[in-house]
């Protein structure tokens, strides 16, 4: 029998295919029949073919290979030619799987790629599969059973063919793997790249077993060989492109990785989402791809049975119904009996009659149409479907709370379609899940609404409590402060924070009816209203009634675009882009003082009662603050007036005392001058006579001594005792000194009389140099050396001055005060060892271009501290130690120069660099 079978195999042509192997289970009682068991179908099929006439052979799945040899060669050449047309391996594999599946009329053709160095793991990279079978693209395979049994044979180039996984000798683990791919029969041909096993070309028969013909196996083997050549060519081309494509590949890998992350993230969102939009998007997209349809949409009914497409997923090239319904409102309308509401009572469906209801549960609502033109629809309904571009469709109702909510529709636009039972079942299950999702979404929505209400209520309570607390704090701040600017700033800032508005302003009316913004607080990003609308000439706001706020005293606008805004208000809200606002009046007593306003620019706002009340209370407190500030202002003004009056009285009193002292001093000086002048005049007038008499007596003594050289002893003794020669020499000198002293006393008396000027109550033309010199003469003692202190040098730079109309005694008083202060400053500098140069006082006079007399008095003393120059002319202000000055000298000097003579007096000083005083008085009489 073995030899007979052998001859039979040879006759069948199996000798030509030693690479074909079939696995069988191991049995310890191995015999030839058991070994040949896997070949029994081939043997029987071949024998049946040998004994059956050609005309009576049945049509087999691979009927194309029953053609004659020339036709087989043409089919093979066509596939090989298409493989050779492209150098792109992806295109080659896609063409190959499509062509091979069509030629073999099988359920799936796939290309499996082994992962290098991963113990024969791999995945399916390309496939062409019938629509009713699952896709195994990107399916990864790691089967120890597979690796142990077949990898070595595949490396040798052997082909594996299985006619029926349940009848042939196949291990359990292998059967499990093939069942996962819905495989019932298959051919696996190794794809060799050079000598390396690259992958497999797999032919799958899924619906039933299949006896593979030798010609089919030979065909697949030849295709695999050409694919191996294509792999080598692609590898060569890839190597040529590798260097230039490295950067692009890196970017592509990065992009692919990011895309994979996005997909994973999106899937995770879909799983976790309770959002209807996300659910609809995921459902339509997944169904369209899974069913390979042109459009999947979700349609929602309105109460009148009109409706809207709320979501859809479409392939490119078709109109978007969601956009189309916006442009064509009739797509939303209820078109009587043509409308999809007929699903409530669906007509008899022949598909359901033929299948007896299939797998669908009783009471489910759906409609199936394989071709709209052969379904017996009326014309209006066909027009609706044509507007959808549909040729075939499946529509399943979406039920919500046992009522129809909408429709889940799958459309085939490219042509007719024979919808399968499992597709219908899938859609009914999905629609059921959509109904559950609607219920969950509604429950979630209700919970969210309730939670939002509770949160809003809690937030309102919290904000109300916060506002009450903040209002109390704000009111306390307003009451504590009596400064209006502080009150306004505090109020606007607190209102801005508490109401969370974009702008808060305080507007003050002017007596003429216009007004201005006096305070403002802004949210970030908005311009100040003082820049946009600084002044509003609007008397309309003054007409606000003065009743309680509940009777209309306040203005509340929630939406400026939906409210009839008074024309005067438009001048304010237009430039500021106001969307909502509140305005409350501010009364100062019974008088409308201004307005407190809160503005919302970013959006409209529904003002709440507690918000309005808050603004009203702040406005009322501002009115109280204004009254308090006004009262304080009056009190402060009165205090300032009293203080100023007191200062003026004190200054007047001090000036009177000073004037009295100066007048008394003048009278004393004048009296002393008069009393001194009489005796000194007598002495001064007799000195010349005494001198003459003395000279006569001395001449007589000399003449006597010349004529009587031999005097008596008594005379000689007396001459020696009185040292007559010394007397004769010293007495003229003594008389000359007496003459000089008497003259000095006369000059001093004259200076005292000049300084006092008791007879000058009115302005008279006077020589100012004479007044300055008389002052220096009086102060001569302080200018002389004092102990270790050197003398103070006076540097005079007198100009050619005419006589000036002035009060002589008062001008001398000014000179006395200024020069006396200069001497004091120099003494302080010498005492503190801060003066290294010789102490000096410069006095310069000149006539200016404005017919003014300029008197410049400067010293190189210690100077005045920075910032005190402007205060030295204030009454009672002094830089001297307590008890060393009254602080009235320069104040009186200022009044004499400015008020009495219409001139100016200024001070320029810098610490450590001395002090300069500039005096300007008009040359002619200029009454102040």
C-alpha cells in the first residue's frame, strides 16, 4: 500500500513539492496509514478528480486555477508585473494582498513580519480582508508553540498548508492562535530576504475548511519569491536612502510616538468621559471605521418631530449634514409622513421576515435599507435621503426613558449595500449604550445643576458674609479717616474687590452741572476713565430722585445692549465699552454731591440684590464721610486761621518790641552821642591851643638853657629828676595821640547819630554806603581779633551808587542783622575748627539794569543746612542754639525790604561753603 500511495503521490505531482509539510500528532504506534492521514483529503480529492468528467467538476473556491496553463500564467504575470511596477515595499505588499485574495477568492491575505532578535515574535503589517472578518493589522504574535514547531522549517523555505485546523494534525496551542484570527484553513509561505527569514505570506480561509490545490500553493510560492526579491530591492533602496533620511526618520519616530500618546490619551478620555459630545464623537468615529461606511450620524428629535444632526463622522468627499442643515433649514422640519418619525411604527421589513427577527430582541426599533430606490419609498422621502447623499442605510432608534430620543444612522453613499445581521446587532447594542449614556449624562447634569445650585448658594452665603464683614471694615476705615482722598481710594478698592467688577468710580458734580471723576479703581487691562471721559457735561444724573433706593434712586443695568439707555449715559458707556453697570447717588446732607458707580466691561451681569445693597451702603457711608471731612475741613481752616492770627500777633508784638528796643537804642545812642559830643568837642577844640602853648614853653626852656648853660645846682637837679629831654620829646607825641583819639570819638559819635537817624520817619534820599560803614564801625569790636580767633577781614566792593529813597534807620537795621549773622557764622566756624581760610565778609554794591540797587553780603562761614534756606525769613525761625537768637532778625529784615521798600531779599547757601544774601531795592520811591 505504501508503494501504491507513493506512485499516487508522484502521479499527483507531490514529488515536485518536497517543501510542503503537514504537521501531525505524535503517536507511539506509528504506521504508514497514520503518517499519511494528513494527505487523505488530497488523495481523495485527486482520485475524485481523476474519475470525474471535466464537465461534472464542481466550482471550487480557487476556480481561477482551474483555468488552462496560459490563463494561469497570465494571472501570475499580472500580479508579478504589478509587484514590479513599484519600488515602494508598502505599495507592493498592499497590491499583493489585494490581488492574491481576489485571485484565490479567499477571506484574508496578510503579510506577517518577524521582529529581528526577538525569538520569532512579530506582527501583521499588511492585509486584505473581507468586511465580515476582523482585521489583524498590527496584531502582535508571540507563540512558543509556533516558534518551536515551525520556525526552523520556515527558515529552510518550507511552506505550511492546513486544510482544516480541526481535522488536520495541529497542536492545541496552534489551534487557539488560529481561532483568535478566525482562521479555518491557511497557507503560510516564508518570505526570504536573501538567506534570512523576513516574514510570512499568509492565506486565510475563515468561513469554512478548504482543500488547497497544488497550483494554488505553487502560485503563492512564486508570489513569495518575487516578494523576497522586492524585499531585497527595497532593502537596497533603503540603504541608499538611509543617510539622507535619518533626520526625517527621527522626526517621524518622534511624531509617531506623539501620535501614539495622543491616541492613548484620547482613548483614555473616551473611557472616562461622561460628556455626551465626547461619547458621540467616539461612537460615530469608531462605528464608521469598524463598518467601513461613508457616514455615521446621530440625529435628535424635537417635540414636533423635527430634528437636528447633533454629531457625525464622514469620509472625505461628502457634504457635512451638520453644516448643510444650517444652510437648508428644511432638513430640520417635520416633513409629514416622510419624516423619520415613522420609526415609531416601522413598516414590515423583508430582511426581518426572511431571518425571523435574527438576534434582535423583541421591541427594538430599527430600519434597514439596502437600496433607497428599490425600497418602495415615496418621492418626498427619497428626496430627503438624496439630500443626505445616501444610497443605503441602517437606522436604529435611540431610546431614552422608554421614549424615542433620536436615531443612530449609518449611511453607505457610494452604492448599495447588503447589511449583515452582526452589523445590525452591533448597532442595536451601541444605540442601547447611547441610551444609557443619555440617562447617565442627564443624571450627571441634574447632579451638576444641583451641585452648582448648592455651590452658588454656598458661594452667595460666603460672599454675603464676606461682604458684610468687608463692609463693616470699609465703613470703619471711612469713619477713621477724615482725608477725602484716603476715603475715596479705600472705598473704590474695596468695592472693586468685593463685587469683582472691572471698574469702580466716584464722580463729583460741579456747580455748573458738569462733573469730573475724582477717584477710580480698575481691574487689570482697562484704561482709566479719566483718560477716556475726563468731564461729562450731563445734568441728567442730577435728576435722580432722593427717595429710598427701592423707589428708584439707584440705576441698575444688566445688559447695555438690551436696555434702553438714556442718551446722556451713552457718552459714558460707549468709550468705556461698558456691558453692565450700577450707579448710586452720594448725598452730602441734603445736597447731591456725586455718584458711586460699578462697571462690568468684559460681559453682561445680573446684579444681585445684596450687591446693589452693598453699593448703596457704601454710597451712604461716603456721604457721612463727606460731612465729616467737611466739618474737619472747617475746623482745620479755623484752627489754621487762629494759628496764623496768633503768629501774626506774636510777630507784630515781637516787631513792636524790637522796634521799641531799636527806638530806645536810637534815643540812647543819640543821647550818648550828644552828651559825649559836648566835652569831646571842648577837648578836641583846645588841644591845638595846648599844643601851641606847650611848644612856646619848650622853646623858652631851650632858649634859657642856651643863654645860661651854667644853671644852679637846684635847677640842674630838678632838670635831671623830671628828665626834661624826655618830656620835650614825648609831650608833642602825647598831644598828637590825644588829638587822634578825640577825632576818633567824634567820628564814632557821628556814626551813632547816622545809625540812629531819629529824624527820618519818611523815605529820604540817602547814601547806603554811609549806612553800611556806620554799621561796620559799631561792630568794629567784633571784627577785631578775639583771643585765638583772628580778625575778620571786610572786603568792600562798592559801586558808584546814587542816593536811594529809603528809610535810613530801617536799612541800617537790615545791615546790622545781616552782618551780625555773618560774624556769628564765622565765629561758629572758627570755634568748631571748620574754617581753614581767613574769615572774610564781602560787601558788594551795584546798580542793576532794572534801576535797582543790588547789595550782596557774603561770608565764608559754616553755611546753612540743606532745606532751611526757604525758612530763614520765617518769624521765630533760627539756626542758633536756644538763647542765642530770637529768630526775628531776618524776618524783620524781610518785611523791611519786601513790604516797606518793594524790593527782594534771597538767600543762597551750602553747608560748609558760606552764605550769600542778595538785597534788591528800587532806586526811586516805590511804595509797596
